[in-house]
C-alpha cells in the first residue's frame, strides 16, 4: 500500500480554485493516499522479498549486506558510526546513495542493543510516509553491530536557520511547517509520539522535501494507563509538563516542540535557550506565561510542580505574539499560539494545525524544489553528525551552539 502524504486541501481564490502543493488538510477533505514510491521521494525496499521461509538468517543477512557499499565515514560518536554508502547498481536500477548507521554494541544492555536503537528500527519499519526518513534495510556487521541503512539526506533545518546569508520568506517557512506537520500527523495517526522534534532532526532531501528523523526516543501512546518518562525531548524544545514530571502525556508534546521550531524559523535563533532545566522552565514562564490552576487546571497535581509565588506572568495573549512574531501575520500567530498553549489539552493537534487558514493565504507555501538549500560537502558532514548522536542530545559539544545564541531581539512591548 502506498504511503499517505497527509490531509489535502483546496481554497477558493476569487473565482478560481487553488490546490496547495502537497496539501494541508483545510476544509472537510479526507486524507489523500499519495504514493511515496511513485512521486520519487523514496523507493521502499523489501529486505526479504526474494527470500523463502527456509532461508538461513546468516545467508539473508549476507545478501542484504552485499546490496550496499560502505564509503567514507561521516561521523562517529559514543552511540553510533555513520558512513556514506551506496546501494549497488543492478540491471534495472542505478546506484543510489544511502547513509549506513552502525549502532555500537553496548554491554550495559541485553544483547548489546540500546533501547534507542530498538525504537528507531521498530518505528521506522512501521511509519512509511514521504515526510519521514525511510529505513531501507537492516543487517548486522561481522562484529554483530546493528547497521541501519537509511535514505540519504544531505541537509537539515538547523543548517538553513543558521545560514544568515539566505533570506527565508514566509512562504518558505510555511512549506517547512506544512511538511513537518504532515510527518507528525502520520506519526500521531499511527499512535507514535516522536519526542525529539528539533531543527536538526528535520532533515532535507536534495529535492527540498523535509523528513522527520531520529526516532530513538519515540514511543507508542496507544495505552493511556502506562507511565511514560518525562526525561525526553531536547531541553530547548521541551514542553512545561515534562519539566513538572508528568507521567502521562500525549502527542501534544511534539506540537509544542514544533511550535518552538516555528519561532526559530522566524527569529533565526532559538526562542527559549535555557542553560539548565530550571532556567528553561523560567524562560517558559517569562515568555509564554506561568502555569497556574487558572490557565491549566490540574497542573498543581503534577509531581514536580511548584508555585511561582508572586513572580507570576499571565499566559501571553495575541498582543505579545503579534509584537514578537509580526511577520507571521494574524493567522500565523493564531496557529503559533495554539501550538504553544501551556495546558497540553488546549494545544491543537497536527491534523487541526494542517487545517489552519494560514496555509491557504498568500504567500503560499513554497514548492519544495524551490526552497533554500544548504547541502553539499558541509551538509553531508552535518547530517552525518546528526545521525551519530544519541537521541535527546542538544549538540555535539556543550558549547557548540549555546554560546552563539544571542538575544538579538527585543521581546518586550507585548502585553496580554
């Protein structure tokens, strides 16, 4: 079955009906089944399509391994080694670049495989969508390391944000937000929370298509009674309920994270860049508002909640967001506010966000092929560095980016 791309929409402009590129879910349309393989986004591989039930596992592993060449190393960390590779050319297919991620054996875990690696394989096997990175194959190395063969992507959204030589139009930002939401919509529709949405986990293909990557912290939320850890999501993109130690939460944590990515795309610097968890929570209270029983019923019952006392800031309203993110316009600010609500139950869903009228208004989302790019040699090295990290790490070194974050904008002037 082909991979759904996400809800589709059309809007009336004058007397003409315009269908947005790659859809956003406006109106009452049902999700379209657009074909990932047929649109050229990725060709999914069947590891064992030519294998019989009686095949020896070692033979099967060898056949899979022989499909690929391993080229130069792109990055190495404590968790994984990433190499550029190629799927060998066949009589019917040309050679295709891939990323080969070798998970290092960890003796602290059963069978030497970390839960991050197990999650990544499990969810990438289940989630086939044009806006989610494709896991093409899995095999073991001669040293019994688990090797993941991923589609090759040579850039990420963090690189675009940091490249100040490029101007990002609101149409560009709409396009990246639209593709991110489509990927999240499919995850959440499949009862999977990503739990580490941030710019360097939003990878970019050469054709401009954005894809969610790094599912090492993902988990299913089909069983609402099971406790979940609050120690997930990279600090700068973590919602307040996790700082308060919530054991039960929903896909709204991903929406909050993506809302902060939305801010970062407009500001070209992280909106809330805390140095510690406590500092991060202070920034949330300062710029978004202090969580109270009034704006978030039940918050005081969370295990890590503490009353801010007299230093309370009212939950920010339209005036503050319009003054801070004026370029987004009224409809863009409306969407952003719905994504960054303090009370997770009041945040919009990915499906509802795709319905936002902001996507149907001028400037329209830029076609992926026309989006700013930042690939090439540096892009390849950067993505290799992204893929080798353990899920949830902020940056490759503690001061790699934090020291560069300057509060260049005046966040004052907005009440409400």
